[in-house]
C-alpha cells in the first residue's frame, strides 16, 4: 500500500484533500471517484500523522481539570462528591499528590474518567 514518505508529500496530500472537499456534498455517492480518492488520501494522512505527530494520552490532572470545566464543578464540589478534603483535591489537581486507589475509583466514577487514565496506564 502507498505511504506518505516525507513532509512535502504530506503537505501536497493535504492540499489535494482540501480541493476534493470542495467537490463533495451530501449527495455524493460512495462510488464517486472524488469520494474514493478523498477516502484513500485521508487514510494516508491519518497514518502519517499518527507516526509523525502523535497525540499523547491526557494525564489524570488534565482530565480532571477538563471534566471539572465540562461539568461546571468546583474543587470544593468535587471534594464533596468524592468524600475527601478540598486540600486533598487541590494536591491532586496541582500534581503534588496521587490519589489513593479508593479516591481514584471515586474520581473515575463521579467524573466518568476511564480507569486506565486514573491508573496512568
């Protein structure tokens, strides 16, 4: 299978994808040659980006901060939900302490965080 080999090919492929996107609309069919080309080029770009521009998994602290924002919660409210002190939540959020297994489990459940993120795996 073809593979994007360098940054120049990557940029050219991205430009072609932009051109193709202008030709595609809701009525385009799966067999449309532009649609087929777009699908193939998109896969090539995704593979290249995975290899050359990997996105690191979020840390527990980043995930907690995001969930607090999304759920419009304060650290005090989270402390109450999890059953620990505000100071303990602050230590965890500031990266000064790791949650205990019990606290980690409650954080995972209350904030709907993947247990793997809580465990750091």
